[in-house]
C-alpha cells in the first residue's frame, strides 16, 4: 500500500513524502519533480548512505529534479529511520545486506514507486546510490532490474563473476576513491576484471588520493579517519552523472 502526504513547493520544484511497503517494512521516501516541466521524463532512484534517508540523500534528489528529472529518495530501513552513530549505521546496513532477498525486495519496491509516478517515463529509469546505497544499486544491476544505468559513489563492490557481469543490461558507472580504506584493492581489481569481457558496460572512475565518502561535505564530522570530502571528485562525479543522464534521455 502506498500513501501520500501533503506536497510542499520550493520555487518550481515540488516534493512529496510517500509511504510504501518495502519487503517486510513500511518505508517513507520523498519524491521530487519540477512542476513546470510538461509530460513524462526519466526517473532516478536515489539510495541513501548507511545513515538512512537523511537530508543529504534528499538534497541530491532535489538537485536531480532541478536538472529536469523525477527523483525518488527511498528509505531502505523502514519508518524513515536514521542514525548519526557509525556503530548503529553499520548494524542497520548489515541487517539489510545479510538477507539479499529482503535487500532486493526493498530496493525494487522503491523502484516500483518511482516507475508508477505520473511524471515518470517508466522506459527510462536510473538508480544512483552512495556508500550503502552504491552497493544497493549495483545489486539491482546484477539481478536484472529494469534500469538504463546505475551509478555508485564510494559504494562497496560485490564479488562478480564474468558470467554475471555479462548478463548485466544496465550501464554501470562507478566512482571510487583510490585511497578508500573500506574497499580493498583486490576487491576493486576483481570487480573490474569481471567486466573486462563486457565491452563498455562498466565505466570505473578511480580518483587518486581520494578517500571514502568523498561526495559528502561533512564526511569528517564523525571523526572517522577513512572518510573525507573531496570537492573536485564530488563535482567531477556529479557532472559525469548528469552527462550520462542526458545521454540516456536522448
């Protein structure tokens, strides 16, 4: 069941909170769109970091609406749960990832909400995600979800066989910090190797000297050494994402 709250309006950008069933939980996401644009347009699913659906993910979704897309910032934990404590965040993310069937059910439920929105062209869908969200959208691609592309920013990389990589239909764009201590170099190499026989299916961008959470301006507030914002990597990855969306929309 899906229900809607009162919409709010910021200039021509409108947003609406949506309650929906996602696997075993009731989730609360927020959808953003430009009300001045006529007709259906591509939809983008935005999957949050391990902190939960916070303002950062919603701000990214709003930026996408400003760029002319419909963006749905989904809730992977249920009831809009968030945390500021790394230990709790790790527990929440692990709880979802440990049950792949439930993980995918929650992600696909969010994708279904986006697909059914009256402003969205369901033939053109993209999913982007940060950290935990990055690993989530990669799972969507690997499991054959109906997407034009997925974009992962500092997301954990799954173990992939060449056979699995060869069956991926969505374009896969990965932005990675070369000094990301949370993602071992051998994991990066294995992931890239798996896609070598898949033509241009994978675009892997590694930023030299850049750490985890490089797109998050306040990444350092938790005092975790491996997390650090990088303005240039943030701007470069965002512009490349917009370029990809524009290309896929034509």
